[in-house]
C-alpha cells in the first residue's frame, strides 16, 4: 500500500495545475487532456488496455485559481 511508503515526520511535495482566472469553467490546459487521451488510445492499440476500460475511465479534475490555493492552509497531515 502507498501508506507504507510514508515516513514518520516526512515531507510531501504536491504539484498542482491551476488556472489564472476566477472562472471555474475556463479551460486553458486542454493540452494535458489531449496527451492523456492519446496515451490511453495508444495503450488500446497495443492491446495493453481494453477499449471498454478506457471508455469507463473517470478522472475527477478541478484546477483551482491562486486564491483558492492560498485559502487552503494545511498545518499537519497525520496518517495511520
């Protein structure tokens, strides 16, 4: 499990894609989705992944703006 990789008192770096507008419907990062789509279709053509699995693939996504990122201040995260 991934939780076994966590070290006590360790550090974590989170990288996030954001948007430069307050409009949550504005999309300026479609190129990432094109790369992901092309990669998944390549896996189907290679026979590594079934087309039905790609069609049922769901990846929730939200790209926050700078204000939303700064409004979340995590002081400590504890895992067990």
